C-alpha cells in the first residue's frame, strides 16, 4: 500500500529524517513511536503531502506521490487538535468534504448516516463541536476521515488531549474501526502503551532514524538496542551496571521489572543487595523502588510479597540470567 524508499527530510542543513525505507501492506495497522523530536510526525506529514520530501521516494498503491498535493493522495488524516469547523454542526463537518467532491445530497446523507452510526454519533448530528465532549469531538474527527471512504487513514497523536480513561476507551474504538473497515492505518504517538495495544507492527524512531521494526511482542521480548528496550514497557526496563555478573566496561544488564524476584529461581541467578526506598501499590501489583549503588531499580511484585517488606530496609533481589539482556552502549549483545 505504502512504500518509502530512502526518504529524507532536511530544513537547511538540519536533517530531521535520515534516509528511511519502510513498506506498509494493505490492511496493516502500523504505529510510528518515539520521543519528541524523533521525526515521527514529520514522517507522517510527508506521507500525507503536508511536508515536502527532500530526498527519496514515497509511493501509495504503486504510484509515486512525491509531488502530489494531499487531496490527490487518496488518504484521510485525523489530527491531534481535531481540526473541526466550530461554526458547523456535526453533520456539516462530516458532509463538507463530500460536497466539495460533488456528491449528490442523497449520497452525502447515506454516507454520513452510515459512518455516524458506526462511531455512535447519530444522535449528535445537529450539535456543534463546542456542545460535545472531548471524546465525542475525537469521534467526529475520525468519522470525518472515514466518510471519505479512502481506506487509508493517518492518525497524528489523536488521543493526547484526552484523559487516561477515555484514551483507553478510544484505543479500543480505533482498533475496532480499523478492523471493521479493512483499512490501512498509520498512527503516530509518543505513548508506548498506545503503540503496544494498537499496532500490528511498531516502527520505533529516534533522531530521524528507524531503530527497529516489529510486532509489539517482538520488540518487547527481543529489542535489538538499549533505546528500544528502554522505550517500550511500563514500568520501563531497568539497566544495571557495576559489580554484578562479570560485566565489562560500558556493559549493562537490561532487566524487566516483572523479572526481578525476592527469592532465587536457579543456581546462576544474579543477586543484588539493595535498599528499598519506596513501594507503590497499584492494585494487582506493587512497584518496589530499590537503590543499588546509586542506581534506581524497580521490581514489580505481587502486593502480598511487597507488603512483607519495609521501606528503608535492605532487600535481596534475584534475576534469572536468561531474563537479563546484556548491552554494550546502545547495542544488545548475544546471549
């Protein structure tokens, strides 16, 4: 569906996208994720035609689109700030692009009715955006993209203005809509939880480069770099260096919080004597923040185990070696 070949973007001498190549198949849900300044939104806007391409080629459905304006690329975009017309009703917001296309009144009414029913907005068609909640406005933005019936949707951090509970609900709605429509979706976020729960494949970006591409499971279980290992996962991965397990200079162990135990699981476990500083109870689990030679280590434990510990006291932590990843600088070393 989409082919990026050595695509680059520069503003003068400043490169923000550095020769990226990526293929996205029809029907895929691909999430571009990375910290602020990684280039994810710029890359999405280049696909949309809202940013020019400095080098390389972008093709959609086999057609090179480098010089095509956005309206001729056969896609629809959902923005972070909704970008709704405040003086128009929901119906008119949805119908506007269809009128520009010259569709008949009956065709417009049918499309708006079908899409508004899918996103559960049919009872709000006479309201203006100011009369809607944030979640409802975001559904209008998605419906406006859907009503064009392009089959290719670009999302630019669409949920960042919503509260945590509503973000969770909207994630489910977006993924269900994608599956029901058989669409191709490219979704930008800095939120790794959104990336993990929505994506068929995740593209992890940093400083204008692709760090790794894979399924959520692949990136979580088998990150190729320290950056990817630390970026994906909540709580994030612990990186432990110093006098532990015969580490060499510049080497560190990467350990997921859920893989740290209070008792050994095998004879060759890594053992850490640390000081417990704080316990966070989260309901189904507890996060134990420990200090090991000035390094903060987070262990995710069952609440019953954590409740037996005392903040300010010493605690022995154990890590099975097969769950510890070794890194030298940013590169992961072979097991």
